[in-house]
C-alpha cells in the first residue's frame, strides 16, 4: 500500500476507475458525434444509389456476389455489412435514412447505447457499399470514433484515454507521414504555396489564402509541423499542457475550415479535442443552460454490466486496440510488415475499421489538372457535362460545402494523378453509365446536357486550372484560368489508348 501511495497521482488513478470528471465532456461529445453522424448520413442519402445502386457506377449486389463466390461463408469477414441480408436499391436508400433517425435519437439521448451500436453498424455497411468512394480518412475516423463511443457510457477513464490515443495518432501520424514521404514541398516549406489551389474541392476562402505572401505561407507550414509533430505529445500531460494542445489543434482546424472543404473531418477532429478538457473547464466555458441540459438529460445511462465483467472486457479491448495501432505505427515508420501471425490478426481487424492509419496530405501536387468530359450524338457537336462542385466554369465561385462530401466530384480529382486499376475500374464504369443514361448516376452531376437521350460518343480531356490573380479577377470576374493540356482516354500516358471517342454502340 505504501508503495502504491508513492506512485504519482495520475498513475494511481487506474484506468478502470469511474471518469466522474468527464461526465459532462462525454455527454457533450455524444451529442456532437450524433450531429456528425447525421451530416454523414444525410450527405450519403442522395448519392448512394448513383454510387452503388443497381444502375450505379459500381453496383453493390454484383460485388457481393463476386465476394461470396471467392470467399464463400468467409465473405462477411472480408466485407462486414448488413447488406448481405439484402442489397436492393430500397435497402440502400433506407440505410442512410435509418442512420439519420438513430443520429437524432442519440442527440436527444433516446436509447443511446442502441443508437450508437446501430449507427456504427449502418455506417460500416455504407462504408463497404460505397467501396472506393468511401475509402477516406474521415470515414475511418468516424468509424473508429463511433466504435469507441459505444463504450463511452461505461463511465471508465480508460475510454477517455483511448480517445486521446486516437487524437494523438490522427495528428502525429499526419505530420510524420509528411516527413516520411520526403515530399520536397513539405521538406522545403513550400507546400502551402500550392495547397490552396490544388486541394480536391477548394472554396472561395482558398482563393484568398492563395494570395498571401510567401513568408506567411512558409510560416503556415511551420505551424502545421508544430501542431502535428510537437503538440500531440502534450495530450497525455497535465491539464495545462493538454488545454494548450487542444486550443492549438482547434485553432488549426478552424483555419483549415476557412480555406478548405473537408466535409465533417475538421469538425470531428475539433470535437475529439473535448477529451483534452474536463468537466470543470467545460462548466466555465459553456452557457449555464447548456450545462444544465447536459446534466439533466444529456448524461447517458451507464452500461448495466457488473464490474467483474466490464473491467476485463474494457482491458482486453484496450489491449487489442493499442497493440494493433502500435504495430501500425511501427509498420509506417519501418516500412515492413510484422510477423505472419501478427499480420493476419491485423488483416482481420482491417475491414471493421476500428483501428486505422492516418496520413493526411503526405504529398502535395504541383499543379491542378481537371478532367473535362464531353458527349456527342453525332461526333460533331460536343457538349460538356457539368459537375456540382468540382472546378468547371472559371467564373463559378468555389462553393463552401462543409459538412457535405460529393463523392464523385472528389474522386475525379484523383484521375490525373496516375494510373491505378481501381480508378480505371470506376472511371470506365462511370463512362458506361453516362452512355446508358443511368438516372441515378446523372443525378450526381450538376447538369446533364443529354437528359432526353444519352449520347452516342464520349471523350475527355485534361485542363490545367490555376487561381486567377487579384488583377485578373478584377478584370474578368473569374476565379480560375484554364488551359487545354491533352486528351484523356482514359489515361493519356497509355500509348495503346484508342484515339476515337467511346461509342455506345
């Protein structure tokens, strides 16, 4: 006993003790998480049929048949999804609606534990249904954060620490990936000179940020490295350093929101910073009515599980998550996989996305290339397809989209980066759907010039886009300038690509 008392105070607070000083923090986080889930499901609802429906770009039902044929009964573990029971268009559309309803229930603290479990299951199912269109860092983060939230009502301190570990990995690995990539723009502190112009879907704030002096942009790179490589280590210290880490992280995320469209990613990162504070800090910062609401109806009921069962279960969960995430970090820094049994265990975890690697923008493009797709009925008169949000008309103001993510617009950004079999698969399938006039796919577009009858021919070209200067914008009113680069069918560097446009016949 004397030896135990000699240990530092933070070490004596064993992880399985009640987190009584994080009740308000947990209640507020769950409400904010509910809003993130709601935004994610509402964003997916009008898109999911075009992405994975029966006449979508990559039909889910066909892919499940291929998985079942290859893996048999083990297909579920390769592709965990509720859609194994039914992958019809009706069920696909119902899933984001159901997710939105459970998000509202969670926000109002109605059946919170059930809602959290079903929200994770539904989003994981849609994650696999959307496949390549859902394979993003923010989708990983929502699944990992949502999975941990299922155990947050346990009221145990270990869950708070797991959230801090998640936030640490998200921030530190993002910075480490930039250095490990040896990208010259990050190493040379010039990344922000290009970032605002070349990011996937900039909004008008990016145009203004792009005009900042070179010295300010270089200082911004220094701030990014400080926030991602130094600040994360403060997240495990006492209140003062933790609060400092939280405010630096929140400040950087707000700056990103002012200059970038990353759907709910930055908002969720800000919400995770709540676990660096405590109830005492929140009571001082939040309006008294909000605190009263959270205390009165906001606190989720504790898990009704005996301590002799709950503590070992949480301990095993933490051990598994820490082990897998630790091995992921080792792999990232060493460039090598672990021993075969370990690698197999990590592969088993991977489809459930409860532990993930994070590496936000490890490399930076030097220029912005956009794919412009045109159709024709006769091969003479060509009309362009317009997309909802990706740069097209140079005069169109770049839109602020947060927390929405237009999945097709985002994926088109990757095409000029280089050939990849998966990108070739979805892109060519997308062109096929345009030739067929698929209603669910054309609904993803900003405008369809062939609404009455699909075109017979398609062609694509690459254009180089750059932000206008202030003088150019005053003279023309345009946000972008663009110039023709080359044909794109589908990859301009493949010499065997036929020069003729695609023919629907």
